[in-house]
């Protein structure tokens, strides 16, 4: 397989690929290429989950790929950090200088002073952590704890079900009751929503559990608008009702679970009235949901839960996940292929991570680990070895990491050497010493796993790399060579890496031929237990957690910054993703940004009225960490006491050059060391009434020089 197959012919070709974005759907793409130019990106109809359909974002992929602001040559900083001023330089100069700087830091200080920072800009196994990981492991650089999205929920899953495992997504179409819990499926998991519609047509009842009245909540039969971070309380109240009405599968509990007597005891402390108080929802809603769920065991009908990461971004996110994913075992829902729970399927892929990333290259060294979710504090920490160099790829931390006041202050350090591999001059790239032009998914090979279905995918390049862009892998290969790192694994080609990703576990010939391959799995994986836990059972009580000195049972842990507990900051703020962006990706795509409009704060009419706020007014949202200004929208999407700051906008496209993360904190979750984006108290005040142009300076101008 050639490394880069840029066969530009005059004919029209259709090239099979995979969507690289951090989305549970991992769609199969078909790119139409004419004379070497990608003219259309569509869904591959041969792939059942994709079904020929893509979301609006990726349907416009050519607009992103050929965007006039794409970075197509290496850039060297020519102004102060954060100014966004750069001069083009050749690859030779850029890589030569970066290699020399990194070598000097490694030699004079400590290789641990060098820190990689990456996440899921591409979810590709090759353009993600392959050569990059080998490079940093060879150097002995600091390790990165990649916690920014899902690690609280992941730990919750691991300590209950045994891994990131669950129902097969397509069987939701056969469920009779579907709880969509902490997820805006229509916005962020569109292909799952197709299965839900099928189920609905077959008479299924749909319940959405979400503080925000999302477009998904509107289309369900019932919406439970609980306070952020109170999901465990709701789960315990459901258990309470299942127990007191004896809507239980006693045989399943006896044979396939651990710790039922103890969990039962704890759940009995949660009568619905107590949970209603904590969650801020009517007690009848809880009782009726419990009845619906309980009837499924009585009638032997499948009940399914689509849990998603929206509910684990608060202090108790890990415990809440444990409580919710315990529910199916109480009613024996796992006996049905259309019953159980799905949070993430990623643990079901046989990815050969060690072969790809080669942790053995550490050769006995144990570098420290930096948590990506507290990068602000880490950059400002003066303890040796101070972070001296940061190499950022597949991520935009200045926009997406919490407590951005601190993040920006850290990135602005004059003594920090920062390299950013990017497609665009993001908020993070504005602080780079060098910006290196990376290829997009249309320009490189990759292999994909996913977290919302269980098909492996292959991505073929559709077009040649634009301008002087290079693949992430190629950039790290060349950097390694210039730094005198000679292990042959540092020069493996993308073709070899694609084959390494699954080794013999997935038929590579099938990937080449069809573009995807389904991982063989049982229809109802836990119908007879066989959970991948140490006990082989669903672990309500986890000995592994108890051994760490933690509670072996799930519990309800109130938010650090619970709604209504602070006199100064009486409102809770959540900041869920916008439908037409993907985290901070696509914010610079004009047609998509026009659909989203501008950064908005949704606020309930009662909360707005108390503060003299009307739709279109500019508001100040503030807490102990800072202030962020945007326009308000008085909206029934917001519940009383909770405001919604939508989307991860680029800071430089917001008023005053900031975004919602100016307000979020670096406090971490109970399990998984993850951020608590949706555990954030604020106050909101009127800044300027609607139409006051004077207060709308700098919208879209990029007040990019502003420091915290
Ligand atoms: N269009 C689009 N799709 C995306 C993304 C995107 O930015 N845009 N992001 C991608 C990424 S990185 C991820 S991780 C996934 C996330 O996918 P999901 O986890 O499904 O996340 P969202 O759809 O954002 O749903 C989060 C929902 O949780 C709600 N929520 C907030 N706090 C709580 C809470 O305490 N309890 C409950 N029950 N609900 C709460 C929010 O209001 C929101 O509607 O989506 C991916 N897909
Ligand atoms: N307030 C708040 N903050 C949040 C969230 C929230 O809900 N609320 N969501 C959080 C979540 S769930 C996540 S996952 C994180 C996401 O945070 P990130 O993983 O940082 O995701 P993006 O913001 O999409 O930034 C990815 C960047 O990678 C670049 N990229 C894409 N492909 C490639 C490639 O092949 N090579 C290189 N070199 N670069 C590439 C893109 O251009 C983009 O700028 O944000 C988190 N931040
Ligand atoms: S972002 Fe999600 S829905 Fe859109 S094309 Fe990619 S995988 Fe499919
Ligand atoms: Mo995420």
C-alpha cells in the first residue's frame, strides 16, 4: 500500500474514507474527486450505520479542506505571544530549529520538561497516537493523561460493567423503552437517533433526562429536566421504586451481580421525594419513569438506556455513571439484545495500542504524568521540572480546556516553547512559536475505531496534501530523524501503521475492499453475565475501588458548585456542544457559523426577568474565576436556575476574545481525573440592552491580544 496515494487523474473517482471527528457515529465517507480535487463528501450507503447520510458539518467538508485560511506552510512567530503574527518559513528551518530547541531542553533540563498535548481532533489511530507516542516515549517526555472528555464515565463503566462495553447500537431500534440520558442525540449522535425513530414507530416510549430542553428532549414523550450533577440521585430513586414494587429480576441479580444487598440498602435511602428535592423535578415524573422501567421486567420487554458523556462532567460523574449503568441488571434488561445500556463501545475494538504506541520505548523510565484537564495550573506550576516545551496536535486547549484565564496565562509564558500542528490558526495556534501545517482526513491514510458502534473503518486519502502540509506522522518522523533518534519504529510508514492498528484481529483485506469491517460480537453480550469485570459479574460493589480506599458502592456526590448553594453565584451553568460545531472544530467555517449565529447564553424567563434581561441583550456572566460576555436568549430550553452557554466558540470570535471556559473550573471528577465543565456556578447581569451597538465592539474581530 503506498503511503500517499495521490493519483490525480482526469476521471472522477469515489474514494472510501472515515469521518475523523470525535463523534460517536464514526461515519463511512465517500469522497468524489475530480481532477485531483475533492468536490463532494457524502456518506457511504454501503455502511449500515452511516446509511449514506452525514451531518451538516461533514457534508461541508470541502469548505473546510479548501478553506482560504488553511495553514499550508510552516509559520514562525514574529510578534508577541498571542498576537497571532507569523512569518512563513521553510520546513527545513522550522524542523531544524524545533529539533535543536527540544534537544537543548532535554539535555540541559530534563526530557520531562517536554509535554505532548493532544486529543481527538482526529480519532484516527495512526494520525493520533502512533509515531507521536513513539517519539515522546523515546525522548522520555512527560506522559499526558487524556481526561478531557470521557474518563469519569469510562472509569464508572470499568468498575461496574468491566470496560467500555454495552449494547450494540442497532438493537435500540427494537427497544420498547429508551432513556436518552445526558445526551442530545439529534445534535451529537445523529445516526443513533435513526434507530430511536424506528423504535418510536414500533411503539417505544422515549424519555430524555437532561437539564436542557434540547431538540432531542422535545421529540421524546417525556423530558426530565433535572439539575446538573443530580443523575445519581435520580438513579437511586428509580432503584428504590423497583425494589419497593418488586419490579426486579431476582434470578439475574442472584447469578450475575455482586453487592446487591449493599446496593439495595443504599437505594432504599432514596425515596422519590428525596430525589425530587435534589434533582429539582416533580416527584410524579420519577415515580412514573420507575413504573415504565419496572413494567419492562413484568412484561418481559426490552428497556434500553443511551447514556452519554454529558452527564459525567460534574464532580460525581463517575459515581453517577456507576449508578445508572447498574440499573439494567436490576430488571435483567441485559437478557434482551435490545435491552441494557450503551455509553461507549470503544472497549470492544481489538486495537493494538502497545504495538502502535510502544510504551516499551520508555525503557524503564517513569516520566511524570500531566493531566490535560488541568493544563492551566500545570503550565503555571514552578515546581521542577517546569514545563519548558509543549507540542500540541489534534487539540485546541486554549479554547477547550477549563479555566481559560489560567490556560491563556500559561500559554503566554515567554519562556515556554510551543509547537502546534494544525489546519487553522486556532486560539491555541496564536500562542505557538511554530505552527506546522497538518493534512486533513481527505489527505492521509488512517484506521478508525469508534465509540458509538462497533465497526472498524479505513480512511484512504482522496487528494494529495494541500500546499506544504504533512501528516502528523510524517512531521514526527522527520523531527525524530533530525533529533538523531534512530529506532527503526520511528520511521514506519502510514501503510505499515494502518496494518499494525488491529494486527491480525481485523481482516485488513476487508478494510481495503469495503472501507469498514464489523467486529464480531454476541447480540446480547451480558444475557448470561460474562461481564469483563474481575468477578465476571456486574459489580454494584467494586473491590477494586474499595482497595483504593474509595466507596465500593456508587453514591450521590453533590456538585462542587451546586445550583442554589452560593449567594454570590446563584445560577448553575452548563456548556454543551453546538450542533453545527464539533467542540471547537468548524467554528471558523463561515456557513456553519452562520447557522449557529453567535455565542449565546440561554436563560429561563424567570431568571431573566429578575435581572432585567431580554433576548438580544448583552450579559455579563461571572464567577470567582472571571467574566465572559455574550448575548442572552430568553428560552424555554433553559430550566429555572440553570443557564446554558452553548458550544465551544473560538475565543477570538467572541466578545472580548473569550468563551465559556473563562468560567469553568479545574476541579476534577470523583473518578477518572476528568474536568467538571458542567459543575459551574455563575451570576448573570445585564451589560447592555438589545441593540446597544457600543457594547458590541470586537464581535468577530478577534480581541486576540487580550490577556486575562
Ligand atoms: N454536533 C456535535 N456533535 C458532537 C460534539 C459536538 O461538539 N457537536 N461533540 C462530540 C464529543 S467530543 C462528545 S464527548 C460527544 C458528547 O456526546 P453527548 O455526551 O451525547 O453529549 P451532548 O450531546 O453534548 O449531550 C450532553 C447533554 O447533556 C446535558 N447535560 C449537561 N449536564 C448534565 C447533567 O448533569 N446530567 C444530565 N443528565 N445531562 C446533562 C446537556 O444539556 C446536553 O444536552 O458528542 C460528540 N458529538
Ligand atoms: N465548556 C466546555 N468545554 C469543553 C466541552 C464542553 O462540552 N464544554 N467539551 C469537552 C470535550 S467533550 C472534548 S472531547 C474537548 C475537545 O477538545 P479537542 O480535542 O481539542 O477538540 P477540538 O476543539 O475539536 O480541536 C481539535 C483540533 O484538532 C485539529 N485537527 C483535526 N484533525 C487534525 C489532524 O489530523 N492533525 C492535526 N495536527 N490537527 C488536527 C482541528 O483543526 C482542531 O483545531 O473539549 C472539551 N471542552
Ligand atoms: S461528525 Fe459524526 S455524524 Fe458527522 S459525519 Fe462525522 S461521524 Fe458522522
Ligand atoms: Mo468529547
